[in-house]
C-alpha cells in the first residue's frame, strides 16, 4: 500500500487521501478515502463503468454531512488503476469474477486501516452488478444501496442475441480487445453536449463531470471491449437466476433511465425482502448526480437505511 494522487477536481470533503494497493492477482488498484473522527461507519462505494474516484467527491460530501466516511475504488481498467490493454481507453475485462478481487482488496484495506465500522455498500450502474455478486458471496457489510444498477444492459430485443453471438465469437478470432460496435475511444462527457445526454438532467452536475474529464483526461475511459460485453451479459444472466441476498437494500432509479435495462431492476426489487425501490420522475442514469432536490432525497434515504441497519 502506497500513497496515490487524489485530485482536487473531486471537490470532496476535507482530509481526503489516495492509496495504491494490489489485488490478489497483482493488479494495481487505487482507493480514495474521506474520513473524520465522528463517523458512524464507512461506506464502500463501487463506481460504474468509465468512472473514477474523483467523480464521487460530492457524494462523499453528502455522506459526510450525514455522518459517514467514504471509501471509493478505482476498479481495474479504470481511473488510475492498471489498464490491461495497449489502448488504455478501452474498457476491458475477460470475466466479471476479476472485479471480485478488487472488492476483496478494498474491504481488506478497510479492515487493515481500522476504518470506522460498520461497513455499508453503495454502488452505481456496473458497480451495482459487481456489488450484487459480492453480497451473494457474503461481503461483510450491514446494508446495501444501489443507484441505477446494471442488472441488465439496455438494448433492442432483436440485438440481444446478436450481441451475445458477436461478443462470444470475438474470442475465437482474437478480437476480444476490440471496441464493441458503435463505440470507440471517445469520452462521453467530452463528445456529447448537455442537451440530449443520458446521464443527468442537471446542467451543473454535467459541467462538473465535463470539467473533470477535461482537467484529468488520464482518468477517463472510452467504449467497452467485445470481451467486456460478453462478460457483462453473462454475469447479468447468472445473477438473475439467483435469489436476492438477505440484506436490507435501497435502490434509486430514474424514470428517464436509458443506459441500463430497467426490467431486471423492477423484477429483482419486487422479490427483495427488506428491499425498497424508489423511482425519481424525469431523472436520468446518474441519480446521485441529478438536481439538488433529487440528490437530497437519495442521500437522505441511503443514510436512513444505513442508520437503521447499524
């Protein structure tokens, strides 16, 4: 474990620090930690695809205001963690099981550093897929909150079997590291304008994300590889066959969601004992980065769940 950069663009609470650490397979990861003396516990925050620690500085501030420390992870292949391909802008993983090594390293760090207990899990998008698997494997947390979890990938019904065949066949021909069709090296917030974007309806949060990507382009990521698509589809299908964990849960979802498939979210939450699904009218994918009124409700609900689960 060594010190790592934690850029000021995070705009997080005071006393933030960055750390490098190694997963069990020797992949270097990065963690960002915001802690204070009076913490009621520590939130382990798992970002989505393309994301990085600094994007969650405001979330750490919201959690600090409600009494919690926050530990955020740069998943392998993202942020300042090791990237597996020569083209570092390709979001690539061969098997989603690799991400569980990152989660194990993260909670191991929390325990070794003696971070305030109990621990809670908060995740967004792809992070929600990874987090759900971690819960099913018995991750030692008291409760879990999800923002627009990727329990399915949004695509036209006719495209789903085609995408799976193409992604699987790419391995046979050594093309698994190539970008998925329709994607490339471009960073979404730098190539897309605010109007028509699928992330947030709040112009201030859009500008926050855009300025971060512009200031620190090394943190950014482009489209996913064919192998990532294959692995993601396989993991979502595998998780759908399993029962929900015996864990208090809160899920926030925008009604304007266009990135993840919402049907598996509704199905999962309908059968999750001690689970609550809250819909936010007009909100896009980044529910934790929506308008201030929406963000307040989301973080109030998350804090209420965590407080009730101590």
